[in-house]
C-alpha cells in the first residue's frame, strides 16, 4: 500500500517511474488499471534466499533503464535497502552517476545495528533523505545512524521525516447489524465467538502465543474459534511456523480457520472478502513482537472491530488511542539485534475472555475511537510528502559525491 501511494504521488507530480516490484510470482495482473497508459515501467524481481533479489542476472537485463534515473526511492525496511545497495552489480550501476536517494520504511523493533545502520548513514551523508512511519522508528534510526558515522568525523545535521500510513487503500467500513448478521451466517459463524488476526506467518508475529491462548480458553468456551488470516505453512520462511501442526498438537485444529483457499502471501485475497471477515469477527488480536505500523490493525479499526495489540514499537504508537493493550511480559533478542516483545498466552487469553466474551460492551469506546481515527488517516500525506522529499533530495546532491565513498 505505501508503494502504491508513492507511485501515484510521483506520477501525479509529472515524474516517470521505474518500479522494481519484489515478489515471488510477480504478475502483470497485479498492476492497478489506473496505471494503464501512465509513465511507469515495472520489473518483477523474484525472491531468493541470499539477499532478497536475483540481482546479478536481473540487473544486467534492465541496467540500460537506469541511464536517465534522477532519484532512487526505496519503499522498504533497512534490511531490504541494504540488500540492494550492497550488491556489487547494483553499486556499479549507481557509481557511474550519483543518484539522489529517498527512503520510506520502518524498523520492526530496535535497536538497528550494522550493516543496516551503515547503509542509512551512507544515504544521509550523500545528501539523501530517510523517512519512516512513526516516531518509534525515527528514534531507532536516528540513534543507529549517529553510531554508524565514521569516528572522529562530524555528523551532518539530519532529521528522519515521519509520514504516517493511511487506511483508505480500500473501502474499509463498518457493516450494518443486518449486513453483519448475514455475513456471519454465510461464514457459518452465527453461534461462534470469533477471534481474528491478519499477519504473515513469520516468527515475530508470535502466532504460537495466540494459538496457545485459544487452547487455554477452548475447554471453557466450546464455540470459540480463531480465524487465522495467514498461510499456515511457508516452508519456515522468515522464521515462520508449521501452524497446522502446532494447532494439531494443541488439540485446536478444529478451532482454527484459515482463508477458504490457499493463501498467496504475496498477493492476499480481494479486499471485499477481507472487509467482510473484519466485520464478521468479534475481536482482532495480535500479540506481535514488533511492527513498523501493522496495517491490519488499522483496517480492523476502520471496520469497527475492537483491537487488542502489544504495547511496543510502531504498532502501539499508531494504535494506542483505540486499542486494548497487551503488556509485554519480557523481550527476546532477534538474530539481527532487534528486541521483540513477548506476551504470555495467559495474558492474551485473559484479554480475549474479558473483552470478547464476558464484557463485550466494554469495547464500545475503543471501537468508536478507532472509527474516528481511521477517517483521518489517508495516503494523501505520503503522496505529497514523497514528492517534496524527492525534489529536495535532487537539490541536495553533491556532484562530487558517489555511493562508493
């Protein structure tokens, strides 16, 4: 969604766009119809297990397209930006002509260590602009960039720009009671208590903790189910899990529902189906260990679904005014150095029981605030902000600098 807003903003301002789309099965049908005839070229880059892209062969095929590039815009986290900029072929392309650089992406937890911090410092010292979604990420990036500067050399003045996400990338809305009852009937959820989460099957999303919470409540509430909007198995990609086996081991395999077709994690499902699920569920629960923003939390709130989430990282910063808190019981350090929050299954179960089962009326004020805040969040801020940053970065470029310094 950020990528769409960035491209729309740039094209509306008169820029031509070369978009390197990351995805395992990139398809022409992924393109918005509104882009037909617009000044944009798309190149799909399959994922690999080395640095995120099949660079060497891929870049040789499209190198000529970079001859007239005036600015590089990364819509990615620091790890993905580093993967691009440390690739030998990519650096040689850009070394011949320095390109102004703008980034827009999160940190999912903190601290941010080398080599990612060094990459962002390099962008700053060559006149580039780094931006992110929340103050949490901005603080993590600022500290990391300052620590990555060459010892003994003055640190240039810089400020991480903050542009929040929107939630108007689809018509997220609250259904009427009649519409909601109809959807629940079609889903077979009329007599169910439905907990929902939408998240990639990756390690930091903490799916097993949510599964264990459902298991703790199962014997007490036989009509409780979990709608897990995810791919139950992705070959342990991103440190994910075999969720089907975990559910079976916890004896909740009959309580966990996945999307009604094999979910493509790169393309998802049509938004209207997701909107219907948000409206049909009773509560949205994510015990995620760290998030840059977490769009599903915003989407759920925009559909009038009460939200329970972890009080850590960018997710809590953007959701604290409308979400029910899950306080971290501790933190664990990821292999990249970032801290991930851990919430016990018992706390998750207690919050589900309290707000979705025993006293659902207590969620009304949270729902009202979520609906109000969602109406104010649009992607227009990013469309305008990215154009402003690109123009500023082009003006900042020192003709004597190169990314090889």
